[in-house]
């Protein structure tokens, strides 16, 4: 019965481990309960979004100008996936915790860590199972996309895929938090408290520190909620993607450090500190990646193509000194409409925020001024509109403003439709299918061919 | 650290445990300077009452519990914690792995990990009488079948040394005899076993040698004859010897 072949221990196959992890995640109630809860949540959001979109469309169908403001990304996709985001934040940690928590509670982890897999392999396979879990719970949201297409709605592939990618990264981030929480906690209940403290605490951080400056602004950047916003605005930012990848890798590395039960607590703490240091360094490096792609169909994050081409040729450093407080709505306008676009279009742009509230009190005339220095020339403006700022910049650079291109205008996609019938799917059909799938998986397995007759006890 | 001494027949111990000490917290001593050796092919019983430190010894050897001091040697060479799972396999007590999966799924998972053939899996299932419950989920198994399932995982592991914590827990007398036969069969294939047993009568039936553990300390080591000689109880049972030494 026993083989002396030591080779068996050297390279254990990954497939049975992955199959076991997926069986574990699908055997638990957490996944199915979440799926059943996501159905009405996403369905209601989708129906509401379609209803509001249709109301706006009825006026827009008469006016091409109004129609241009109707984007399915803003009107349908973001609100529908917004409810999915809430579900992932509040419920997905339970699914991820199940992947490891159950093994800790039943003692199976002590068997698992003795199997011929590296600890990193064990954790990465668990992360794959978490990914599989996320794919399953995203089925209702994905079916909403299909429903929108069936209703005749427009879907632009780049911005839709970008949004899905953002949610996938967010799901992995929450899953990583859940896995780490399960590893450092003694029980699944404690792990759930730890994971929710991070995800909900992140919301609180975002709400309370929104619009603040200085350290508060820096802390607000740490909020998980912030990670999805660029994706919702149709922006694929290399720095953000790298940053999220670093955090997911960091959470995975910390899980690997805390997984083996045989290592000393002191060793684990020392390794964790080193790991956190590496994460901070890597995040710093990721923040240097400024490249981003505007994948929105209406190119809301970019100037016109002609302007972008011309701005890309302006090689000298542009220094913009803004005398506005960061919470000032004018600054928020300026950042969205001009600064963010300039940073993407020009090779060397530096923005200096010089206008705190105390400065506004001491020099009220200077407050609101925005100074542009290009090479050895400078100019001042108070405008936050690109229509005034771009000509100013071209004048500073001695460049001729480009001729506006034709056919670049976003047409908008107004649609009058009713999603009431889709409620039947989200409140009836899909939950029924999920319940059936759950029952099918819970059903006693088919007897393996090895089973013979005869009981011994 | 004391190097492992050869056995009287000149053979190097398969496993040598030197001065293992484990403290829980700052001053709660679980085991203190535990030292013993295991010969290839033997069944060594670590016996003692509940709380004697038996499980702590096994988990420390398996590398699943950090110790304060002490070392483990494999064939005379120090065995690093990271390498222990390559040499030995530990079956903990009270484990119900993957409660929502069927016994067959758990068994076939371990069999596939260790690349066991169908014939080997079938032989293990038959040896432990698991056929009637293969389709049942682990949480539905009786205590006896759950224990058989855990034992089957150990038998499927290809390691030379198996550490088992309370392998007879949950079995009646007839079943214990049956399992003893299975474990004895394992030594015939050259496998070595270290068993933690708190029932002295069971230990006496299966073990070649004994380590008597009480309050975290080794009180006696040897075969039944050695221990009888050591205590002067010429016809004493293991129970009498244990009481005399502790």
C-alpha cells in the first residue's frame, strides 16, 4: 500500500487542490446567500436606473445637445454596479473568510499545511477560489448588462470592460482582506469583524475626510471606495492598477506569513513589518506611474484629439500654481476639467496648491488666481474652463490653437425602455436558478465506483 | 544539543527528539526537555494522562507548534521545521476536515495530492471499512467513521513516519483490534509509527516501546520488559508501571 517513491512528495498537482478549494467555497452557505441577496439588489438598481434614464431620454430624443449628456456608463452601468459594490463590500468578506476560516476552525488547516505544497501555493490557490467566488456573485450584475443590451441599450466595450476590471480588482481587494482576516483571527466570527471593520471603516474614512486637505486628504486616499471612481469615470490608470495590484499582493504575502501554525509570533511580526515596508515602497513606485488611458466613449477625461496632439508637443515644464483651497468647488472644477486632463496630455506638468484658507484671509486679492508658467513666460487667470485656459497655454507656448476636428462629438445614447419585466428575472427567475444550483451542489454525491458492499462498523 | 545516540544494534535512530521544551505564555510549562529516539519500523507509544503534554510533543515534532527550545533529528541530521512535512505526517486528534464535502471527496483529494493509484485507494478504503460512508458528508459521519477517515488520510500519505494522536478514540474493543491489525500491517511495509494514547491497555496491545509522559516530563522509556525491570514490577501491567513511575 505504501510507496517508497519519494518523487510523489516533490511535485503535487495543483488541480486537486484547486478543485477542493472551489468545492469548499461552493459548499458553504455564504456564497449562495450572497448570490440570492445580490439578485434583488442589482435588479432594483437596474430597474431604477433604466427608469431614470428613460425619463431623461424622452426630452433628449428631441434635442441632440441634451442627448450628448446621456451616457449608459453614467446612467446604467455605474448605478447598477454600485449596488453590486455595496454587496461586495458588506457580504463578500464572508465568502472569502469561508475559504480559510472553516479549515482553521475544524483543524483541517493542520493537515493542509503538511501537504506537499508551498504555503504561497496554498494561499494563491485560495485566492483563485476567491476569484471564482467573485465571478459567481457577479452573475446578477452581468445579467443586468445582458438585459440592457436586450432592451436595445448601447454598451461601449472599452468603458464596460474597464468598469468590470475595476470591480474585479475591488473584489480581489476585499477577498484579500477577508483571507488575511481569516488567517490572523482565531474564528470566522472574529475574522468577519476584522474584515468589516476595514471595509466599512474605509467608507467612514471616505465620508468624514472628503474634501479635506493635508493629512486628512492623504488618509482619505487610503479609502477602498476611492479605488473604483476612476474606473467609473472611464479612466484606466496605470498607477491605480499597479497600486491595487501591490495591495492585493501585499495582503497575499501577509496571509502567507501568518498561515503556517508552526512559526513563532515574533518571527511573523518581524516578517510582517518587512512586508509592510516593501508594500509602502512598491506603492510609492506605483504612484510614479502617471500613464492613463481614457476609455470612456465620450472622452470625458480628455481634451479634443486635436488639442491633445498639440499639447503633447509642448515639451517644456508647465508649472501651475493654484491659489485655491482644495475643498473649494472651483478647485474641484479646475482639477476635473483642466488639471487632470493636462496631466494626461502634457509630458511635464507640475501643480502647486498654494491656496489654503488662511492665505485667502491674508491676501483676498490673490485667492482664486491660477498662475501658469511655461518656460520663461507666465500668465494668470481665474477661469476653471478649458475654453479659456487652453488658448492661454497656447499663447504662452507660442503655438497656434488647433482647428477643431469634425465628427468628434459624442452623440449620446438616449433610450426609452421599461425594465419592469426584468424584475421578474431578478426577483424570480435568477433566484430560482441559483436555488436550483445550490440544491444540485448540496445533493449527496454520486457513489464512486470504488464503493463495494459491506459495512464494518 | 545532544546528538542522537545509536541503538544497541548499532542502527541510527530514524527520528531523535532532543530536549524539546514548550512554554505556553511565560511560565506555563507544557513539556520540558523531552528526549527520545525512534527506530525505523517500530511502533512507539507516547502514553500519559490527559494534559501530560502528548499532543504538544507530536505537534512540536511535526513543526506545527513553535517550541522554546529543542531540536529534531532525522537519521542523525537536524531536521528543519520547513522540511518536516517531507519526512513525517501528523494526524491530529479531533479534526473534521471539510465538513461539507463527502468522505470520498476528502479521500480522493488526498489520494490525488499524493498521486495514489486506484488500487492503493481501494486497498485503503477496504482496510478501514469505509465503503458504506464514502458518499456521506464528513459532518454526517459517526465518530468511529470520522476517525477511520482521518486514519485513511495517514495511510495514503507516503511518509516513512506517521504521528497519530489518539488513533483509537471512538472505537470499541473489536474495532480497536481491527485497527491495530491495520497499523501493524503498516510497519510490515517499513512504516514507523508514533502514537499518542491515553488508554494504557490499548497502548500495551500495539506498541513496541513506550514513553511515559507526565506533567510534560518523560518519566520512563523502553519496552514493557525494560520498564518492568526499571520499576521492579516483574509481572506489572503498563498501568502499574505508569503509577509506579509518576
